[in-house]
C-alpha cells in the first residue's frame, strides 16, 4: 500500500463520561476533535497532557488509541507502535484490542517492514474470523503482498475483498489496482513521476522522459468526475525491476512512487 493512502482510517469514536470529571471529558473531546480535524500534533499534545495528569480509568484505553492513531498519521511510527503495544498488553480485554493490533500492523507497514505487518494482520484475521475489520485486513494483506513482490497473494486478498465486500470504500478509491487484478496480463508494477490536472503539463514531462530514453506513458483517470493525467514509467510483473527503475529516477530528482 502506498504510504499516502495506507493508513486513511475513518473511526467513529463514541464518548462515554464514565467516572471522569466534566473537565476531563471535555479535554478528551478536544483531543478527538483535533484528530478528526487532521490536526494530529495538537491531538498528540492534548493527549499526552491528559495521560500525564490522570491515573488509570475507563477511558484511558480510548485516549491511548487516539494517541496511537495521531502518532501514526503524524509519521512517528515508532511511538505509534509503542502506544498500540500498551493497549494490547494493559487493556487485553478492552474495546480497542482489534483496532490496536491493526494499528500495530500499520506502523510496521509504513516503516517498510511488510512481513512483520502481514504477520499482525494475519494473526488478527486468524484469531477472530468474524472480526469487524475483515475488509480492512483483506485490503492491507493484498497491499503487503504487492509490496513484497508477491502478486499472487496481492490478487488473492483483493479478490476476497471484492467478493465479500463489494461496496467497500477502499475498492472505490483504488479502481486502477482492481482493474489490474482483473486484467488478463495480471498485476504489473510501474513508477509514477507526476500527476497533473493539466494535460499539457503531463505531456511536457512525458516528452522529457522519452527524450532521456525512459519508457514513459500517460494514464488518464477520472475519479469523482475530475480528469487527471498520471505520468508513469515502465511496466513489469517483477517488482525488483521497478524498484531499480524508481531508484534511478529518484536519483535524477523526480518525485517517484511505485504502483500498485
């Protein structure tokens, strides 16, 4: 999975006052509001302040979970991993156990340790077949397969996702990946070096790459009714070939990203 997109988690977090004082509850709401608004640094600041000023209580697990997600979204994957581990060890019977294990897997995925991430995803899927996170796990396991260069695994889990959860939003937001999985030639890897709303800008980049001898091409997409032009280089079923190509392009200063 791509880093920009792996980790888009839409979580509905309920507020229960429990034994907290109204002031604490309001502070927890503030941390959650920061998180849902995308202000992850403020959510972290508010959450850490709450942790340092209170003892263990019924909402501590939720607070840790908000912090874990915030650190994950802010790019501090090591701290996020620590937070999710705390939830799994100190709140083993809690309400966020499954989400914490998913988050722990994500923290490894985003660090590029796809095998470790896959192990957590599979553990959660194997230990609880009726998990409410099954669709997310299928998607992440497909992405882990593609990232490792195992297109067979990637396609298998993507097929499961499409079969069991045809309305899943991750399918709608990754139509290009799904179409590749359905194509007779199977999955291939490519390097994207630009995405433009203006076709002329895409064409200029395309011509510059071709002049340098790169097998560049443009893919036109229309997500949500808005046309965009993706400039990509190379097509290969072997991920390592594309990794080598990406390294060369990146060394020349191009902003690169490997797909799928």
